C-alpha cells in the first residue's frame, strides 16, 4: 500500500539515526502525483487504496467530512460518476 506512514513508523525511523526515504519531499511529491494520476483518470479502487482505513477527507464540494475508506469510496464513486472526465487546471 502506498499510503503515508503512521506516527509510530516515523518515530521508529528517527531512532535509527538515518533519514527515512519514505518521508522525503520526493516521496510525498510522488504520492501526490500518483493520487492525481488516479483521480484524473477516475481509477476508483486505486484512489481509495491510497487512504488508510481510519482516513478522513474534507472537500470543497461537500459540506461534511468523510470518515473511513468506505465513505471516501462513496464520495469518489459519486464524483467520478458526476464528472467522468476531470482535467487539471494550472493557474
């Protein structure tokens, strides 16, 4: 799974005295790129797999947050149905 590590994993990495490559700017930039690749091509399962079971998401288009992967799956399923082609826009 490509989701972000938990706090204990970060603390464990600190104890080894070496930078954890999973917490570098490059690591997070790759996660963001992967998320948008999946989201812009309406890959529901791939987007949902990027979240942990206890994740929550807030979105400008939704008045309430979504808690857990099943709630996020429902949000993205509806989003992808309503907007079958999501295109990025640079400003």
